């Protein structure tokens, strides 16, 4: 199967963690990353955390919109996370959502971290905050995270340099996803169980693999 036809069976979800609507810089970069993934053939969607009901995000109530968002992440092969830098780290909104996910919810998924800060001082929020967060859920995180400051935008439009960093991170995500899919397809488990998770590109988590091996 060609890479292009493989890509059209893959899904990407963008997670927006800023409450700042259209004026959010991290959201603008997320839109650019999602558009790039769509351009190379992936099916894409965006989960806007600020639109989700707070009670359910805090785990105090159930809400279909939050359950859908969790399911959208579960179904994705690529997860792009875009957050403002708050207090030298990612937004609390992102943390409460990720606290709702299973501990291996991002296993066999590739993650792209994007952060927008008020200045360059907290550049390491990507490496000290976002990367460990994504890795803790099992994600493979692309080498090239994207950090933006207000000087990278003119009238809300990102600079060419920022867009190039987005494109590079997206291409890394596509390569890593192709490798992940190939690894999953070649797992010994497929000898006894022909595509035990349905579609060959469906994403078994480590837990699903253990369960399938035990049954
Ligand atoms: C509560 C709060 C805390 C912030 N903390 C930081 C910070 O620690 N470091 C930083 O560089 N910028 C900080 N900022 C600035 C934001 O990161 C910056 O405005 C960013 O563009 C917001 O992302 P957004 O445009 O996607 O909403 C903070 C802003 C707010 C409202």
C-alpha cells in the first residue's frame, strides 16, 4: 500500500487549550498544523477544551461532549496539543482534560507539542512541561516542538519561520506515525489474530495488546 493511501486512513486530532478564542496564538498555530496534516491526507478534527463543560472536565459530572473529546483522542493516530504558557508551564485546562484519560491513552500515537508564551523566558515549557505530560500517557513526541512568542506574529498572522517549524513538526509526526503503523502491522500478534483490532491501522494500546494476548 502506498504511503499516501495509508495516510488517508489515519486521523489527527488537534487539542486547543487556550480560552482566548480567535485571538489565541497557540490556536492559530494549531490551525496551521491541522491544515498541514489535512494537506498530506489525514482526516482531522479539533477539540476545543474551552468549549467543554467545566464540571465534567473536573470529573464532577458526566457530559457527552467530554466523552466525545476523549473518544476523539482515542481514535487519533496523531495528537497535536496547543497550549498557552501559564505560570511557566502548560494551561491547567489541558491538565484537567489529560487527567481524564487512561494512563496509556496516547500509546502508539504521535504527539506534536505547541506552546505560545508571552516571552522567550519560558521556552522550556515545551521540554519540561509538555513533553513529560505527553510521554506519561505513552505518546511518542516529535523532536521538533514549536514555541511561539508575540514577536512571531504580525496582525495575528504567524511568521514564515514559525510556519516552517510547524511544517517540520508535522512531517516528523507523519514519518513517526508511518513507522508506528508499520511496527504494529508487523507485531507477532498478527500471526494468531488477524487484525485483532479491526482495521489494520486501528491503534491497539499496550493494554489492548496484553488483553488480546491473554485471551
Ligand atoms: C494567567 C496567565 C499566566 C501566564 N504566564 C506566563 C508565563 O509564565 N510565561 C509566559 O511566557 N507567558 C505567560 N503568559 C502569557 C501567555 O502565555 C501569552 O499571552 C500567550 O500568547 C497565551 O496563549 P494564547 O495566545 O494561545 O491564548 C501568561 C498569561 C496568563 C493569562
